[in-house]
C-alpha cells in the first residue's frame, strides 16, 4: 500500500508549478487542489487509529465554462497516478426513475482503477514476458526436434542455429517474416447481450462474465508477421505472469485511498429557491442520492465492496441561475472548500495560445508540419486572435478558452484543406491574415453566433 501513497516529495508548490505548465491563471483553485492532495499524504503518515477519522476536504469550483475547472482535476489525477473519473451530475436520476443511479460512478471508477493496476503490473513483468515471447517465436521458427522415437516429449533446440535465429530476432531482422501461430478465439455463434434492470446496474457485467465461462475458447491458426507474433505473445505471457487477485485488491485500495471523482454541472441539480415543481423535486432526489456516496458509504461492485469515505470529490458548476447555497444543507456541508475561478481576459488568451506545454499554437504548428507545411505565427497575430476571442465571448455566450479552438479552426480552414498540396511551403500568420479571415464574422453578431 505504501507504494500507492509514496508522494512525500510532491509538495503543494510543485503541484501548482506543474499545473502552471498546462493551465493559465486560476491560482486560488490550483492552491486548493494542491492542499487537498497534500492532505492525503499527510493522513497516511498519522497514527492508524486516526487515519479513518480524517476525511477529505471536498471542493466546489465555481466559474463559467472554459476557464480550466475540468483540466485542473484531470491534470492532478495524472500527476499523482490516481483513478479519476469525470461525470455529469445532470445525467443522474433518483432511484426509481429511468436513468443512471449515482453508484454507477463508483463502479466506473473501479473499472478505471482495475485497468491502471493491470497496466502497472504488466510493466513490472514485461521483461520476463518479452523473453518468454521470444522463445515462443523461436519455437515456431525452429520447431523442436524429438529426442527419442519412443518418447513423445520434445525439447528446445539449443543449437547454434537457434542462437543465430535469436540474434536476428532481437535485432529485428526477422520482423517481416510470416509465421503461423494459434490464437484463442470465441466459438462462433450469436452474441447474447444482457441489459441491467432498474436497481441492478452492474449485474449485466457479472452475467456476461459468467456466460463467457460456458463458451469454450477455440484455438484457430493465423498467419502473422514475426513482429505481430511477438506483440501478441508478450500480451499473453504478461497476462499469465500477473495475479488477478492482486490486481483487484490493489485497484480497490487505490480507489478507496486515492480515487478522485469530478462532479461536473453540479449547479444543474441545485433547486432554485422558492420553486417546488416536479423538476425541482427530482433534482433534490439526485442530491439526496449523492449525499451518502459523498459522506462515505459502501458500494458493491463486481470486484468487491468499495468504501467511499476517503474518495476526493471535486464538484464544478457555472451557477449562473443558482448558487451553492441552493444545494441541500447536508450536501453543502460535505463540500467545505469553495473556490471561484475567474473569467478569462485578453491577456489570458494570449498566454493560452503560447505559454502552456500543449499550447494551441504549438498543436497546429506540429499538425501541419506532418504535411510538410511550416506555420509561423507572429506576435501581432496572437494579439489579434486573443482580442477577437474576447470580443465574441463578451457579445455572445462566454465559453472561455474554447472560443480559441473555434477561431483557430475557422482561420486555418483553407490551409488545413490544401495542406497536402502545399508541401515545402511556409505560411506566415500575421495580424492582417487573421483580420482578413475573421473580422467580418466577428462584426456580424448574428453570424458569429453560428460560426464562432
């Protein structure tokens, strides 16, 4: 378990520094999540009898769309290698209605954790798996010869010829050679689908797994290249070397101790003050179903029960027409930290276009480089795009940094279309280029609503 929480050197200032590489501004939000992550490590260092008593400080992020709410949570999860899932709160319905129940997000998080644990275990055993795969490919290239005529057993051919083939195989000289191997496949026939009945979501997966055990696998021959055979054998050998029970146990522990659930659009399930129609009642029902999960309860999954006591919940919403105080009091109390994210300005747009490690300008430059086209953006073109994005956001719906995607796509539409025929050419993007292609659309408010 210690390996999962071995993040002593991951201090809040380093977390914020990491987030600054991808997200512009929003210092307060970055500080909040950095502290929440550090508190997880701190909890694991206190006495065991106190660990269960220290609950995570869940966070509500308040701000318009496109300012970095989801990106902050997603990058944090990657940094600490924690199971992470983003769910839309508005998709849930209260128990008894047709739709997804709130426990499904925990089951989905467990599936993600299972895959994470499986991938980590595979990395650990991959050196052994590669060696075993090489020997299996050699067995197909050089079938073993019988030792005695009256004995059925055969042994590996360890002759000089085998050693010579092994050297060639490791060097990649035999990658394109075709060999025939036998792979495991399902018995042909109609596929049976199982659908969950209300209140039993997740049971369909168990039924599928159970039915698969009654459908025997059939080995069938396939002609593949040596390179493909190596990859297939590596996967098979890795699966044999890892323990499914260990994966399940580690995955469940990872969810319980480091899992992060991002509840987006939580403002859509907040009941507006003074209204008591059926829609408002349904929203309150979802909140009450969410409450025990956020408070800490046990959710049954096909891999075993999962406790949500120490799962970190990060909720987010624009709260244009509602406010956090419109949530039921019990749910409000489970989100003690509230942080407001600021709308993006023109200067923020300039930074988003150029500063982050995955900046939009760099993405488009690299994409067109694959066609042999060199894109060059001047400083005044960046300023012009940022100004236009700011204007359109102010006049129409404010969608934050997502506006820049629309502007870049529209501006580079002609170059993207003709790029395969422009190999070796250089395209200079300056203020005039941006103005010629976008100024008319920005001025026409009706047109900009549909195009940008």
